[in-house]
């Protein structure tokens, strides 16, 4: 039974899924928006919200947790110096998903994940 299991597996193994979500999050932090499929955008939104919540704390332990997930020092520095303080007074909802319509090649539903 799947009671209270809320992770979307995206048809991937755990290591592949973690890599894809980390890459979506890194792209979002560096560029403030990412275009991807709707399922990946929604999964990436949850992942990014948790990372930004850790960055709002701003302590060393939170920085180490985020670095363990993202594995990119430049992204972690930007997250803790710019994005974390920007959302200091906001209790959640740091990102937004906007549907873009179907992709031309295969008809997959596209979406844009962006920082609010």
C-alpha cells in the first residue's frame, strides 16, 4: 500500500532521480527559471523548496546538508548569500510552476519552474 508515500519516482532509479532533481534545482538557482516537463517541474519544486528552507536557516549544518544534495559550491554560496536572505520573512512558497503547453516533438506537457 502507498499510504502517505508522496515521492514521485519519475520512472527512474533513486540515484538518477536525485541527480535530475539536483540539476533542476541548480539551474533554477543560477538562472531563476527552468523549462522542463510538468512532472519534473513539480518534483523539482518540492526539492527546491526544501533546499531554500535550509538556506533560510543559514547555519553551517544547513550549508553542509545542501552541499551534500547539490555538490556545487558556487550554487550553495549563491543560495546562502542571495536567495536565503531574500526569503527570510516568507514562510514558504518560494517557487511557481507555470504550464507552457505540449512539447512539439513528443507532446509531453511542458512547464516553467521559477522563483517567486
